[in-house]
């Protein structure tokens, strides 16, 4: 487990869906800054937030996040 990081494609999937950070944030009930920090790997989302993001983007959580 040591040295593992969370990979994510949140920004790619969000832009493919045609959403801004603010629009996605509104859909899941967080701030735009939270979306930004998740996309940039600064903040690791909770399980609940990861599931909400996947649902809002119409995809599986595994497409958005994985352990590297």
C-alpha cells in the first residue's frame, strides 16, 4: 500500500460530458474548488463523493478513479 496514489480521469470525463467544474459541482452538492482539487490530485474524494461524481457523469466509479 505504501507509495500508492489515486489515479483519476475526472477532468477528462467531465469535459467529454460537456460540463464545467461549476456545473458538476452543482450536480453533486460541492464547491467548484472541491472539483478542481479532486481533478488535480490535491484532494482524495470520499467514497460517497466518488459515487456521486460517477452517477452525475453517467459512468462507473472505476472509470474515474483507480489505485496506481
